[in-house]
């Protein structure tokens, strides 16, 4: 008998060598039968004709359209875009000098407003917050300094469908500061208190015009949660294990809104022996924490002696589903140059799959930053970068098959 209802998107066995889509069978927990998952391969990695020195911030303004922003080797804001037929890569006109000290890999903070206008915010070389708006064509707009003495990159957000912007950053006193725009008018900077560790930036999302949530790392390395609503500021300790410190410092969790408007954060944590990924979900009342597996389960490429920097990027789907990609830069040993591997995991509110390796390695060496997004059901676009390395892109074009609901990519078998 065929089962119905929502079932988790299962792990995929992906291989770049596969010439076409295939189906793989996976067992589900007892009583849930088996699941058939389309294992359409990733295509890439392809260079996007620009070298960057930060992680990219990528947006999808519509179906089959992409735009990514990063700092290039001239410390200018560069835009890489796919218009549905062609790629383009060029510096944003009249670019200012972005902050760069050789250790700061903070990406620009960009978003698309309800009118389809892209807003990008960067920390300038003068440590002020700079704002640039762009038309969908990538043209138009101008740079505006919003002042402030930023000691971190900004984290800017806008509630869905509302013309209201919040930008958060670490100030010269180590506290969290905010500036807001309502109906095109900017407020002044406001000190929200707290203390943020040096070389760390806040991770903030805005649920509606009156509430923002931020995760910050304090000087002791612990994560703190800010609720900013109606001018009221509430600080509390955030959930999860001890955050993992890489050579670039303690990584601030990456946070975003899921399709239901809940805050979803992803963080590398450690238990004294191993490093793992956690997903923190806040529904407006409290946090739920999910263990997403440990790095000891990663496949080590032949010739590698140790793991270097890792990064993770997650995409939120419908009905609480999500998919995460993790990238790791491997070092030394028998490798002629550093190699980068990638793996995927999927889940829903009730179940998380095992990690599945993706091949091949990314182009070139020095790749350690990752940004993934999706502009349609089953579609996954990932952009990887490093400090001066080429921006490279891979994608998965999943075919639709027998579905239980729009956008599903699985079939249930008894």
C-alpha cells in the first residue's frame, strides 16, 4: 500500500560522473517504509571569472536568476549574476574601498526589498557602514555612508514583504549597535549593549517590522541571543554546545528565516574530541536544538593529512524541510595542493539523514567559504570562494518525478 504525508528528503548519493538522473533507495526509521530519491548529479565546479577575498552573499530575484556579491582583490564590491541565459561579473559602479586587513573574510550583507531592489551593505575602509542599492539589471543606485565606527562586518535584514531595514554590527565599545530604515528614512545608531568577541560579527534576522533576533559570540566564546522588539532589548544565553574555533576564530552561527518565519541557525560545535553541526530553531517562544552529525564521519581524500577550514550553508524548504552543504579544505600530506570536498545532509522537523559525499573537488586551491541557495524545487546552487581564490559555482538540476505534494523529490514505497 502506498503511504502518504510528508516524509524527509533523504540523503543523496551524488557523483559528478553520473551522466543522467538516477533513483536510489534508502531505508527510513521503523514503520516508515522506504524512500526513493532522485540522485541528479551536481554540475561544476565552474569558475565565474572573478577572484574574491570573502564569502559570497547570494540572492535569487526570481526563477532561474541569481546574483552574488563579494569583495574582490581590489577591495571593491563585485557582482556576479546569472540572468537566465548568461553570466556576468563586474565591479559595482563607483565602488568604494571595502575594509580589508588580510584576516577579515566577512561578506557584504545584501537583501532584496519588496520592490525588487537589491540593497548591499559593507564596512568601508573608513569603518563606516556604506549602503548601495541596485536595480535588477545591476545598474543604478549610488553609495551612501551611514556612519558608525564598525569593528565587524554588518548583518542586515528585512522582514518579508515590508519596506523596513535593520543593520546590526559590533561597535568600537564591543557592544551591538543597530541602525534602521523606515520608508526610506534612516535613524541614528543605537547601542543595544552586550559584548561581542573581536573578529566576530552578529548574525541577525528580522521576523516582522517590530522584532529582530541576533546571535552573537561573546568574549568568552559563548553564544548570546538578542531579541529586539518595539524598542525593547532582551539578552539571554543562546542554546547549543560550545562553539568551534577555527584558525580564523570562533565562527558565528549562520541564521536565516525558514518558510514558516522561524529563526533557523546553524553552528559548528565541539565536545572536546570532535566537531559537529547543530541546527537551532526558534519559533518565537523558545529554542529547539538538533544534532546534525560529527566531522569524524567525513571521508578523508587520498593524500590529505589534516582538515583545514570548513564552512556550511543551508537552504530552507517548504514544510520545515532543509538541506545543508558542508565544504572542507584539506591540507598537506600527499596532495600536490590543497583539496576541497563537499557533502550534503537533508532533514525535516522529525528526521535527519546521514551526510552524503559530493564529488569532485572544487577547482583550484584555497577554497574554504560556501554559500548555497535555491530558486526552485530541487534546485541547489552553491558558490565557493577563498582569500583571493576564484569564485566557483556548482549546481543541481533535480528533475520532477512522482510527487506527494508540489516540489517533492521523492517516492514512497511500502
